[in-house]
C-alpha cells in the first residue's frame, strides 16, 4: 500500500503527516456498510500492517453520523435468503474486519458522531480510542433483528472496555448508550463539540504519530495478547517487549534529548 496514492472504492481515504483518515461516506443513508465495503475495509486494515509510512489511523463518518451498521436492503435482506454455509462465510468475513483492526500495528482513533449502531458500534469498539460528540448514540442492536449480541467479538471486547454488567445490558437489550453514559463508562475517551470532532481526532492522531511509533505497535500487540494469559506470563511478555524497545534508536534519542534538556524527536526505529 502506498498511502499517498491509495484510492479505495467504498470509502474515503485521506493521508497526511503519517495519519490516514478513513471516512465512511454514504451520508444520505447514515453511512451503512455493504458486503463490498466490509471486505475492502478488512483488506485495507490488513494492508496497513505493511504500510510503514502510516503511523496512526482515524476512522470517521460523513454527514454528522458515524455508521448505521449493515445496510438493511443491501445486506440484511439478502442474508435472509442465504443458506447456512454462505451465512457463515459472511459472519466470518465481518469478524475478520475486527481481527484486521486489532491486528494492524497502528493505533486507531474513532471519531464518533450521531448514529453509531450495529456494525458501526463494533468498528468503534474495535478501535483503540474513541472521541465522540454529545449527540453520539451507540447501540449494539443485534437482538432487535432477532440475532444474538455475540457479533464480531462483542462479547469478548465490550466487557473489557465497560465491564461485564454494562456490556450484558447493552448486548441483551440493544438499547442506545448515550454519549454521557459512554464517557462515564469508559467507552468514549472524551466528548468534544461536533464542529471540533475531526480536528481533535486528528490532533490526537498526530500526537501519537510524533511519538515512538514502533513502541506504540508493541503496546497495541501487548494490549491484545495479554487478555489471554496470567499475570506472570504477562510480566515476562512485557519484559521481552520492553527489552526489544530498548534496542531501538528512539530509546537512545529520548535519552540524548533528556540529557540535553530538549524534546525528543522520534523516528519510529
């Protein structure tokens, strides 16, 4: 992937200063996902593992909403006519989007506004940090269409963000989580005015891109993998990971800048 020339078909892509911005861009329908956009998003996040120029990713929605989830007419309707093997092929593909988001080394900052439901809420959940506006309404509404709440990793990831009881309530009821609840529960890192949302998300992204980006990738890897191990194993994993970071030039740059009473300039190596 060359981030400066990349031109996806099903969403908007912008790149500057190490920050890639993915914008779900069907505002007339509140930015729903289709079979094609699911697949292209999955492939894009997979490719980001090899896009060294991209340091941080921002995901956003156009027109005052993040995403209304799977398109009712282009996804939900056709799924009711498919046999089980094709249904499983679809659910594995959507889950692969979350795997790709969690697997790419770049931190992902979600800029959330308005409607953020279904698969849109899942994409927000799969991001590393979430900024939202007071108008953001988030819902994992799978039960409203007769499905289980365990979609695309929700039962594994959401409780780790907001706690088991709160996640259970949202996944059983499908009700809307208000922006204030989301911030209070730790789903949203903070709330910002709608007019400042994208600027604030990119400001956060640029601050991360200016940091030790190799080390950020290690942090993301450890945050993911340490879910599944005991504390002794986690401490050993972190000892090895930190030793790897200590061998980088960024570690030496930070020391030399500190000794010179200057601000370090990190280069990601």
